[in-house]
C-alpha cells in the first residue's frame, strides 16, 4: 500500500495540508495564551485576592486565588512537577505537529498547548519564585470560592476542552494524519504480524 501523502507520480502531496494544520494548532495556542494572560492580568489588577464578584445572578463569580497544583487546584504543592510536565507536554505537542493532517487534532492540541503555556508562564514568573509560582485562578461557578466546583482559569478550560476533544477523536479512531482506524483494522494488523 502506498503512502497516502504521495501522488501517483511519487511526489509528496499534503505538505501544504500539514502546514495548514500546524498553523491552525499554533494560532489557536497563541490565541488561548493571549486570552489567558490578558484575563489573568486584568484579574490581578482589578480583583483583590479572596474577593468575590457575583455575575450572572450568581451563576458565575470572579474569585482571585493562586493555585500551586494542577488544573482545578488538584495536587497543590507539586508546582515544580507540574511545571516540568507542562514543558514536556508542550515539547511533545510541537513535535507531533510535524505529522499532523487532522483538523480536529490540530484544534485539540492547540487548546492543550495554549493552556499548558498559559499556566507555565504563571509557574515561571509569579511569586513565590521561579518554577514555583502560583497560577492565577479566578472563575468560580454557582458559588464563590470554589464551593461547588474548583476555581479555574482560561488555560484550565482550554486544557480540559482540548483533552475531551482528543478523547472523542481517539474513540472515533481519528489519527493525527487524518485517517481513521477501526477495531477490525487493528485486529487485521495484529493477525498479519502474528
């Protein structure tokens, strides 16, 4: 079976498609990063720590907190570990972009990359210090101070949305190269190798 990226005359087609998906991934990551950093700067400048601002009739609160754990305040106190994980995830996504032909995966990975970079900036540059900084979280739903659901930020929301999209794509058998795998194909491959 020939490479799906080759034309009948053997030239590589699809380089432009891969570049377009890579541009989409990077553009989306930059948009998420810019919105995340912008909203965090706005919150830090206008909302005192611990202050709760009620919005949408109490369905949403702005609550300025600092998180040294993972998304949604999970595993606080492991800031350096999460910083290193964010760096590793970012490197893996950028490397994966070289073989990316799927628009869905470009969106999923762009959301995760932008979110990882947004929180990484806080961990590197915010107090108490390098690689140990507290991430600015400020969105609390249905009650102040994360009483109903943990306080989060734009980066956290992007990471979760990108992760959910990635799971959906994986369950549907969509590969990075845009092809679809099926359970039967996987079984045929195993039989051919066995």
